[in-house]
C-alpha cells in the first residue's frame, strides 16, 4: 500500500519525528536512515532546542500508542490498496476490497499510523 504524504513539517518537527523513528525502528536500515536524518537536522536546529525535540519525540510515542489502541478497536474499513477510509464508497482503486485496521498487515497499519502522526505533529504544534 502506498500512501501519499502531502505534509510539510518544520525542521524541529522533522527532528522530533526522526528521534521517534530511531527509537521505534525495527531494522538496522531504518535505524541508520533515522540517525542520518538526526545528524542532518541537528545542524539546522539550534542546539538548545534539540532536547525539546527529544521530549516531543516521547510525546509522539505516546500518541502513536493511543492511535494504535483506538484503531485496533475501531470498525472503520480502509481500502486494501491505498489506505483511504471506505466511507460511503463501494469501491476504490478499481476494486471493492476493504478491511478493518486490525485485519491489515503490520506494514499497512504502520503507514496509516505514521500518516496520522504526521497530521498530529503538524496540527498540534509539536516541535
């Protein structure tokens, strides 16, 4: 499933998100990508604000747990191909395959959670 991300984050928001990704990475490759991003952004974000970004990353972890818990018990269905909520539609992406969050593969669940986290980071003023 490929989800388009149209969100623009500030460097502080990106740094907090990179810390979060490093802390939750499940592979060496994703950890290395996150730490490379941390290194790059640490040159842009003032040193006195980096600790604040780490605190924000902790908030993101808590928000992620809350999103997953809510979604696992929700009966909302999503398109199996693009992750968009079914709503009133009978088909999406030329098919009629929909599933609840709890029925999705873990990779698809993570994409939806990450998309919601990016929205929350942007809208709630984290970082």
